[in-house]
């Protein structure tokens, strides 16, 4: 029966890797399925390993070590009867023997050749005297060296692309010798090549073509063949010493090589260091030891971006030695916000030398859950900051332009200035709308409810980002980075969170240690709040109804024919379901004209919305004086004497914003800051315009069925179209509403009134709305005022009033 090798495994990087526990594991490595090898090819350059051993393993001298060459090294040791168990415990005698062998090889190169070697050398030197070998005489070696320095680049220049057709109309390439057109890095070498090679083989030329290049290389072929045929002195003794050197180096280093090639034990062990790790970077309170050699930054970054890792590319310099190099450092922990091109750090190579390091490029990717948790809030802050800067910059530019124009024309009037202030106020108010809406929403909440809401918002925003980042972090693959460095990695090389913190060590932070605990606590609190909301839904609904009933009834006063002064006439019932800005001031004062004009611009902006600007005259001036001021200011909004609410809350000369509800009024703002008031208005209007979702729909429908039945029908119709599944729960309400012929007519009236009020903002509406159409609609729908339902009648009156007012405005135009 065939003896089948049973391999043992260890897990690292979320994959099973083969173990090397004894000599048999190495001796029988050829039996291991190649799919389990972590690497199948690697470069000789850019690794930290015994360079001479890599040269010995690279039998074809192509600068790469492949799987067959690794197995050939093992077979070589077998042929020399080496005990493979000795590879796990290399003896000091082996290191001493290697040093002795290297010394003997150095001495042998200096030893006098034997008689036979001397004859062979003499014959070789005589052969070099032929004219075709040293065709440039004593200048031939220098010319050949100049050719070799640029040969690779010129070969690449003349090499046709793989997809080039057999026949082409494009002219053949010509290499210019003008140094102004040559890459600055190659100018010195090309100047020497032109002087020592081109001039002496081709003659004076400003360029060379493909045929000239072939002629130059052919001219040096005999000399190069002669150099390659140089006899080796003391060949037999040298071969024996090199054979001994190979055995000793393999015994000392082969196990380490296999643990960086077949598996990656040295990378994943806590105290290990892989051959491709070139040193340690210290920057931004971090110490990164996952650093790779980079030959070309652009080529490396194009491939390494697939690794899902955050990678820094750095240019290293050591001025004392005049040396420069490029490395890539993988950031696996902490935060990357402060890592940017141009940032300086210090790099320590594995010889202990320090290098000045400058970040030249950053391939961005999140590196930790802490960073991911706060990333949405950071982006939100940056977005708000950018928007505010842009808004204020635009307004400042516009204001400066208007002022300069006014100064030049001598017409910088107070009205123009007031208009500008009003425009800026509306914009600034929009920015404050969100805050005002939030404050209005939390005004009736308990501290515990506010805290729970804050936690819920934080979790709702941050948890998705943290969860998605957790999946991304698990997909970070060092294999892609190594492939970009020239390795042929056979399997993905993932790493755990703990290993990530070992690759990138960050300065200790007390709050970072508590992050996971805080995250778990927030999640638990959020789940608790959700559970409480589910279990207490019925109780909350009952409490809401009780609160509604307990809310003090507040009615409007001072809105009657006796107190009416100017603008549009309204009634207390018309204010139901509206957002009302109650402006209290002395409307008979000439000093108030400019402020009243700015309020008129607010009314013009929002009058097509569910909004009413109600002026309340609180001065000693008579009605005639007030009407004169209103005429100068062009006021069209309703103005009454002493308008307010019955509780006395609206006394004084402040501005008040009320949201009129079924049980009275909810005060949303009180003060004298017109800009802030406008912000609150815009926020409330935006909130009113957004159709409620399934969770809030019941609250809206409950209120509107009782007080705004026409609007209730339109809202339920829209809800059925957007949420057909959830709308099944309101089948009874829909059947009742849709079967009422008068209600269907009321809904048409409400919709028409909305369309007419918005005619200034809708081109389609403006095209078909005329005074005649409005008068016809008023006559048609007037019968709805005879309905026995008071709420029905009030909504019909409000809509008819909107139609009549719009018709009057159109007739004036």
C-alpha cells in the first residue's frame, strides 16, 4: 500500500496552512498539493533574506524563485544525504563552517592559477586580440558598458506592442538622441552611449532607427561572446567549495524560507517577521511594521487598491549616504484622517538605520470600527460647514455687488436694503429651520425620552456604517499588496482584528478602550427603547388622547369686522390647519414701514403654502393712519387691531408662530428675531409638505377626519397609491369617504384651491387658471356650505375664500 503523507495544519489569516514540524515534512514537500502553497513565485529583489542563498536557488538567474526551484533545493539536500531534522536546529558549527567556506572562496579567487588554467587564460586573451572582438580597440570595454547601461530601455522602446498587426501604415519608431527630448533620469547614460557607441559605430547621427540599433548590438556580439567564454580559474576547487556553501546555506535558512513561501508562519506569528517586511514606519502616533518594497509607485498602487487596505506610499531618503527608495506601508488600525500626502515621518529599516519619510500618496480605506462609527458624523459636519461657507460667501458677494451698484448710481434706498436683508434672512432662516423643528419636537418630551431619542439617532446613523465597515475589514487581503510587489500569491491573505493591531500599533487612548463597551451599551439601550415602544404602543396612544383632551382650549380674539384694518380678510376658522405668524407692532408708525415691507416679502414667499401672516396693530394710531402705512408698504396680508389668543400669551409686541390644531394652538416660536422666525416657518412648512409614512399616517388621518375631511380624503388617496399593503388597514375609512358624494366634491374644491394658490409657482396652473374659471368654481361649490357637519362647512368656506381672493388678485392684474 502506498505511504500517503498526512499533513498537519494551523489556522492563520482565516485559512488552513501546512505545518513544518519535522524533517519528513520538508523532505516530502513535493507531495503537498500546490493549491495549498501560499506563494508560487517570488522576486529576489525587495526582500530581507540571505541574498546569496536566493541567488543559489534562482538556478535560471531570472530574478525570480518559483516552485520547481524550491523543490530542486530540497532534492539537492537529499542528494547530499542531509538529515532534514537538522534544519529545525541549525548548529553553530554550520554557521562557522559557512564562514570558513566563504573565506576559502575569497582566497581561491586570489590564488595563482595552475598550469592548465594559465594556458587556457593565455589562449583566451590571445583570442581577444581579434579585430572583430575589440573592434574599437581599447575603447571597446567602455563602449560596451555604455551600451549595457541603456540597452534594456532602448530594447523596450523598439519592442512592438503585442496587438500590432502584421501590416501597418504607421512609420517605424525613431529614437532621437537630442538630450532635450530624453527623460532626465536617462540623460547622462544616453549622452555616454551617443558619444562612445553611436558615433563610433554608426557615425554622426541625431537619431537611430530599428535597423541601426540591431547593427550596434551585432557589432558588440563577438566581444560579449568572448567575455562570456572567459575560463574559470581553479574550477574544480571552486565548484567543490560552492557545493559546500550551498549545503550549508540551505541547512541554515531553508526552513525560514519555506515559512515565508509555502506558508506565512513568520508573518502571522506574534514575534515573527516576514521576508517582505522591510522595516518600521513611525508617523501620526502610530508604529507600522507592515511595510513593503516598491519599485514603481503608480504600478503598485493600481494593483494594491484591490486589497481593501489603507496604504501609504512614502519616499525615503538618507542624505548621509545619498540614498533614496520607495516603500508602501499598510495602515491596519487607528484612524487615517491625519495621514495625507506631504506628511513627514521616520522609517527604520531592519538594519536599524533611520530614513526621512515623506508621504507621497494615500490609497484610502477605513481601518477601524471606531473610525467607521464616527465617519457619518464627520462627513455630516464637513457637509454642513461647506454648505454654510458657500451660502454665506454667495450672499456676501451678492450684498457687496448691490451696495457697490447703489453707491455708483446713488440709489441705495432703504427699501432695496430691506429687500436684501429679507432675502438673506430667508436663507439664514432656512439653516435654522432644522434646529427649530427639533426643539419644537422635543419640547414635550421627558429627559429620559430625549436621551433615548439621541441614542436611537446615533445608532441609526452610525451602526450601519460600523456594520458595513466590519465586513470590509474582514475582506482586507495582503495577498493583493504582495502581488503588486511582484509575488505570485496563491491564496487570499486575510488578517484578524487582533493581528491588525499588531501590524499597526497606536498610542494608547483611554476612550478608545471603552469604545466597544459603549457601542454594546448603546445597542442594548436602543433595543430596550424599541422593545418599550412596541409594548407600550397602546398606552402611548391612550396617553396622547388624554393629553389632547387635557390641553387648554385657546381661541383667537380680535379677528372680526370691527377690528379689521387692511389686507386680506380672514376668520378664526380659516386659521385651522395653518401655520400662523402673528406679528405684533405699531402699524401706524412711519418708522416701521421698512420692517413691514420685509414682512410683506415673507408673505409673498409663503402665501401659497398653508401659512398665514397675521398683523396685530398694538399702537395708539387710528385706523386711517394705519391704512396709510399699509398702503406705503404695499401690504396684502391681513391686519387687525389687537389680534391674539384668549390666554393672553400673545400680549406685547413680539412675533409669535402658532401651529393651529384641533384643540387649540401650539406655540412654535416667540421673539423678535425675524430671520429665526422665517427659519421656523420654512421648517414647519417643509414638514407639513412631506407625506407621512405608515407609522405617522394614523395620527394625521385621525385629526383630519375630524377637522379637515376634504384634506383627509386626498391624503388617504395618496397613501393608498404609495403604500397599497398598509392601506388595507384603512379600508373602512376609505369606503366611507369615497361613498360620500358631497365629500368628493369638497376634495375637488380643496385641491382646486391649493392649485390656485400655487399658480405663481406652477406654469401649468397659471396657463389654465382664469378669473372666469374661479368664479364658475365658486358658484358650483357654494352649496357645500349647507352641509350639517361644521368641520365640513368650515373647510369649504376656507377653500372658497382662497378662490375668491385669488380671483380678485387676477382681476387686478
